[in-house]
């Protein structure tokens, strides 16, 4: 059996709350183990090298979306990235565009909350909103499946970090926002009209801002069909505008 590799982990470190700190790279050596993920690497660094290292995680299973970061320059989830898929020198940096908490920890939750409030990502049932006794409307299984597929978004922010448009249009809702709108538009319980959807995303901060750069779908760890959903929304919006 071959000797395990020694990995060099370069981490971009910075504490924005310490006015004496400046962004800098720190390197750590870690012995690779079988089935090792970057999440395990980071824990090892925190345990054996530097317990001040900041990074986020909750589920360790690609479900919560909190461990997203730049891995060799590409957005991804630390807990779903095996070191064996990477070279022996790995560079980690926080996701750009989101508020930096420190080191690899960013405040994606704040950005996502703002997005959800802006797009009103909840069922708009104009008639019986608060009638708890009302029977739920029957839904065809194919429709439920299609909604479930889009509901798999874990709000990790990888598609936002991988999208060049947001660098130019800071209020662009990104693939995550467009995916959410596609999800609610599919849902027969949501009674918003196409014109109301147009008001929300029929503009340059919405579907007409997307320049089809395709980075979003490339980096989405849940492999959501972002491209086809954006194309569908664009067609729907153009039809509404005519
Ligand atoms: Fe993450 Fe994909 Fe959702 Fe974007 S669409 S936030 S990349 S899961
Ligand atoms: Fe950005 Fe994806 Fe459109 S990367 S420009 S949202 S196709
Ligand atoms: Fe939850 Fe990685 S820790 S997605």
C-alpha cells in the first residue's frame, strides 16, 4: 500500500472585526486519510493546529448548505469534497459576495433571508390563507415531484459565488432566486398571476439580468436544472410582456 499523502492546505484568513488584521494565507500540513473530506481536514486543523480557525458546518451531509467555500477557486461544499479528488496542495477561501464573518465563515443566511423576503418565497393563497380547517388542494404527483426537485436547493450560495453577473449587478437575484420563483410558479397553490411574477423578476435584477454564463449550474452541489428553469422563466416573462 502506498504511503498516505501529506496535504498542504492554504487558507485565506482574515478577521474583519480586528482592525489590525489583513487578509493573508496560512498553510497547514495534514496527513490524508481514507475517505477524507475537506470538512474533516478543517476539523483536524482546528483541533491540532489552530483552534481559532473559523468555518461553518451543521449537517456534514450536504444538506444544510453552510460549509460552502472556494475550493481551489471553485465554489463547493467542504463536507462533500473528498481530498482524493484534489491535488496535494489545496487552497481554501471564503465565498465571495457574502458578508465575511471570519476566515472561511460567511453570512449566507442573511443574504438568503433578504432574497426570500424580496421574492416573497411563500405560498400566496388569496382566499383561505388562515383557514386551518380548509382541505389541502389535491396535487398531481408529477407536479409534486417537479416542485420537490426544485425544493432541493440548500441555499448554499455556490451559484451566487459562481455567477459573474452579480459582480456587475449587485441586486441580481442569481440562479438561487430564479430557481425559487420557478418553484412557486409551478405550485398550483400559489395564486400569483404571471403579471405579478413579472413585477418581481421581469427586469434586469431578475431573469433579464442573467447573461447565460452557466457557472451556476456547473457549481450547484445539488445538480439542480438551473439552466432549463431560467430559460423557462425567460420564455414565460417574454410572453407576459407581449
Ligand atoms: Fe446552492 Fe444550487 Fe441552491 Fe444555488 S441553486 S443555492 S448552488 S443548492
Ligand atoms: Fe449567472 Fe447562471 Fe445566469 S451563472 S448569468 S445565473 S446562467
Ligand atoms: Fe451541511 Fe456541509 S455541513 S452542507
